[in-house]
């Protein structure tokens, strides 16, 4: 089985290449739980994927993404990725911000992910 570090690097590269939904399909567990800041939790791969599809489909301009920092604890099964994003979204308008993603990995898949950012 691949290490968490290798999986995180591949996931990040896929996102940077614009393959967000392919990355989601490959690296997220069926029982995944996702949450943005303190908003309601999304549970299950189908519900989480629908959120990701809606995000991608509502992008009107994508000016860039950057991985700023990656921290991985293989022993704890945790990865943290600091991202910089710059885009325009149909519902949210122009967004240029830093986001931290905290991921819990199990058996090569993300089972929990929390996104922290200023809204």
C-alpha cells in the first residue's frame, strides 16, 4: 500500500491539474465525512461528491491554486495541506484565500476532512 505522503502528493497534483472529481473518486472513502469550518457536516461519498460537483460546476474563472505546506504523520494517519486559492464562483463571487485541509486517512483513503478558512 502506498504511503499517506505519496497519496497526498498525488491527490494534490491531480487537483492542481484540474482533476478534482477524479481525485475525489480515487482518494475518498465511501464513509467519508467532510466539513467546512463549523458548517454542517456532509456525510457519505455520494453527498460529498455532489458538493464537489456543485463547486466545480459553479466556477466561472479559475486563476490558480498553490500548495503552500504539507504535513504528514504516517503513524497518526493524518495529513494537513495548506492551500492558496484564487477563483470566481457563481454563488460566492471572487475568492482569494488560504485554506487548511486536515485529513484523516485509513487504508489509503480519506475518511474525514475538515477545511478551515476565513469566509
